[in-house]
């Protein structure tokens, strides 16, 4: 989760293709698999100076790990190269071979950490959750009506550079084929809140509503949490994460968030548990953001919502 947005220069796409989605019969699924991914991301950070910052060996190791999982499941993967902080780095994109290429549902999370720590909550949790949602969808044998495109962004922590580069360099005709974007940035905060992006501006705070269709996305996510007995609150489209470049060009967006450096109120603690007066993530952007800094309950709940959203929007998209 970063604070400001920035532009990037043109990059280079390096495609790898596959024919069909498939299941790995020996692979873990669901929440157990997400924990395995987080353990691997921490090992990668530990072997590379304690972090996975974009452009570093730790980030490259993270890209290699995620790409190998998606390639093995039959996704068509692409590395998109761009410049950031004076060096080369990448976005990783993975699409279903099937589905309507004129109606693309994008699901994204940033894969980089800050240089201060391994970034397991921020944003290993979002990356691991969408990775597993993709793998579980592949393992289900379902054929999507809409094309699904999963994005693992680089250089988010440097100012949304990877997602900005992607949107800015996407040809206008291809931009029009992106039906919606779902963003998952920090979904396992240890003192978790349960927030969904306020697509309809019903909170009347900060920025206005998202592009047309965002309210419908918010409702699907809220209904999914509600079905599990979890109350939600809205969080503003304040531009702090990778949905920013998408809403700037009118693409409807939504997603979930469990909180960063903000402070949990007493009312929220009464509703969700945890400690009032404490940060949602006391280890935000620091060296203690390890696997021990993740709420398993919050991560499991968000994974269920993310997986349900992938299945829902594989078949339908919001009206624009």
C-alpha cells in the first residue's frame, strides 16, 4: 500500500502461452495453499536481504515463484517490463486461455514490498490470495464466460508505477475491453478491519463514487462478507493503491482491505474484535511484517470473498 501515484515509461512485453487450465493433483488448495505461498515469499525475502522491493533479487524471486505456479496451471503469462527508480522491473499478467477477450475481468495485487521488510501482509497477502483464487479456479475445471486476467504489479510502493504503466500503455481499444478491476492490497492485517471500496460513495467521505459499475462491485463483495456473518465498512477511493489508474480512465473498480497504519476505533473493535486505539497493522512498512504479522482469520475470510468474486465475475460484469 503506497501513498502517491506516479507515471512510468514504456516497457516491453515478454509472452508465454498455454492451451488450457489444469489442476495439479498434489497441490494444496484454499487457505492452506495461501499459507504455503506466504512462507515461500518470506523465504525469498530472507535469502535476498530481507525484502522483496521492486527491481531487487527478492522481487525477481517472487515473480519467478508466482509465474511458475500460474504457468503450471495453464494460464497464459506475460512479463511487462518498465523502468522505475532508475532500473528495470516487471508486472506479471496471467489470463485464462478461454473467455470473452472483449469482456475482461481484471484482478490485481502488488507483489513488491518496501525495502524495510519482507512485506508479507503488505502485500504478500493480497498476492497470495489472488494467486490461489486463480489456481483454485483453474482446478475447478470451470470455463469462464469472461476472460479473467490476474495482475501482479511491480513498483506499487514506489508510487503505483507498475499499474500506472500498464493502464497508460494499454491501447485505447484494449482499455475499452476491460470490464472491471478488483484490487486486493493488505487482506490479512493482524488487528483487522473489514473494508470494501466505497463504489457508491454512500459514506460521503473523501473522493466521490467510482466509475459506473463500481457500486455493483461493492454490493457483491459486501453480500459475500454478509453471507459469512461479517459486517463491512466502506473505504474511500483515495488513490493509495493500484485501483487508482483504472478509475482515472473510467474503469469500474472495487476490492477489499483490512487496514494499514490507521487506528481501529472502539466501535470497530466491538464489531470485529481486536484492539481499539491500535493500528490495523502495527508492522506496516517495517521489518516485522513477516508471516507472524498476519491474521489467519482475516486472510481466510478475504480469500473466500475473493474466490467468490472471481467465480461471480467470470460469468457476469457490472452494468456501465
